[in-house]
C-alpha cells in the first residue's frame, strides 16, 4: 500500500479502472501459467498444450465475432476478450 500511495494522482478516474482491469487480466494469465506447469509436472503435457491452444482460439474467435458483427468496442474490451479465456 505504501508503494502504490505515490501513484495516487496517476490512478484517478478512467486510468484507475484500466489499471485494475489489466491487473485482473494478467493475474488470470499468471494463474493459467501455473496450471500449465502443474499439468506438465503431472506428465500430462498434452492436456496443458490443448488447454493453451483452446484458450487462444476462444479469444481469437471472440475478436472475430466482434469484428464481423460490427460491434464498436474500445481497445480495453478487445484486450479483455483476447486474453481472458
């Protein structure tokens, strides 16, 4: 808390929400990376690779859906759609 107190002026209004959204997305990526390594340690690496490939395919299909439907979204939502699965 003491370290982040120096960023009080920076983390205002819109940037605060963007900061916490990016923290959520990249925390979920970190948890996925840990699960990936656990699956490799259990000698089921093919499941880890399959899980990784499926998550990227779901993210890409989400972006394609947004693009072809003509839905107007900002870059923040696009990154969430790509990286959250």
